C-alpha cells in the first residue's frame, strides 16, 4: 500500500508562486512514475504534470507549460510542483498520484492507482 500526502497549498496573488510537495510512504517509489492533477469546483479532474520514475522525462499540458515544473527526489520519496506566474484559473484542489508504472510519463488519471488527499491552491486576481 502507498500513502501520499500533499502540502504547500495556500492563497497567493496572481503572478505569485507556490511550491507543492508530495511525500510518499509505504513502498519504494523510485521505480514508479508520478503525476499532479487538479480539480476546480464543478469541473473534471485535469492533468497538470507527470514525471518518469527516474525523473529524466516530464510532460505538461499547454495550460501550465513554461510556468510549472515537476521534479522528484527519490532519496526522500518526495515529488514537487513549482508553480510560477500563477493565474486565477489555476485555482483548484491539487492532487498527487502514483501507480505501478515503471516506464513512460502517464497523463490519464485512470493510469494512476494511488492518490493523495489534495491541497487547495487559491489564486486571487
């Protein structure tokens, strides 16, 4: 079993930055890909970023490309999401996820097996 705990959310003004963390426990996750998703009220869960097991490959949708950076520290079993130039439309609950995915950079939520409880990010205009 895997437990994921997000932290680092909060309230920030448009143009500001936040760094989210996702601490993992329960298994050695260095061989699994990880990802970030978000869900705003009344909307479907949206893919935000993904990183391969080694950290050598990443993928972002156009909506966050160039503003968000995903990274991981396998020695600490922790994944990060650095969010810069935040916009009000980035407001959502952010979730980290992982699964038994050893290759590639998965972007669909159904590819992930384990999820954190989420952390709220609110960007004011």
